[in-house]
């Protein structure tokens, strides 16, 4: 694992004696930071709860009280990495459809195409055959952080008979793939850096335009 990837996970350390008791939320953040470092350094299968506890500066007993298993700790770590992904709920009902889809995809792309998220995604792919529960935990955490916003907006447009689609979930996946799929694959392969803001917006705008040209009801195109 390169230094750049390890730098994505903040280093955790032991607190100095005599300081006030650590609040529970702060303790959990410390554990997540330590776990991210260990998972990215060693991979999921080789990572040990003992190493996480040591890096976090706590006993294994305390760590297991916070997270009862390595699988639970991994899901919690994924959730903390994805936590900054916030989609404005107003976009699911608010502005013009094209603008809303572009905004949802841009927020998603800025976050999911970042270095730390890409590193964890690579880890899930690499460890998947040995630990199939990882992919499910990644997907569950991702959906809980806003991946379904596209689906909900498209479903609302379908109910209003403005889109000739039959499956909002499939349509959302198609649109995500059109807009961000190629960039994400290049990142996972390590053959390209994350797209800059201008590149990201241009990719998304083109994908949304093509998607809506094919999905809108004829009267909506007039």
C-alpha cells in the first residue's frame, strides 16, 4: 500500500495521562480512524482487531465494546468515510429535472471519486472473493448515504408521467454508469487521477442530456 493511500486515514494515537475522560463519540471517531489505517495498510482479511486497538490506544476489550466484530468495524468505518456524502433532499422534488440530476451526480462524484473512498473500494474488490460480506456491507453503507437519491427523483418523474421508464432503480444505475462509471474504473485501475471540477461537470452534463433525450415522454420534449 502506498504512502498516499495510508495518508488518507488519519493516524490515531494514545492520549496523554491526566486528560479528561474521552467522550463516546470522540472514542468512536478514534477507532474509525485507526481501523481505516489498518484496513488500508493490511487489507481486510489480514487486519486484526488487536492492531486497531493498539493504534487507537485502547484495550481490545474496549474496542470490542464499541464494535463487536471485525465485520461490524469495517461497516462502521465505511459509513464514516461515506458520511460526508450528503444529497440535498430538495433536489428530489425541487428544480428542473436536468439540473437536479446534474447536482445529485456532481455531489456523488466529488465524494465517491476521492482518493480515500477509491482506496476502500479497491479493498472491497480485492477482498471480495475471500470475504463476500464486504461487498454487501459497502453497498448498504453507500445506499444509506444518498446513493438512492437518483432513484427517488426518477421515480417521482415516472409517477408524474414525465419519463417513459419502467424501473427507477435500473434507470438510476444506468445514469450513474453513463456519468461516472468510466472515470471510476480508471481510478480503480490507477490509470487516471480524479477528474477536476470542470471535467466532472462536463461529463455529467453530457450524460444527463443523452439520458433525458431517450427517457422523456414525447410531450415533455416539446
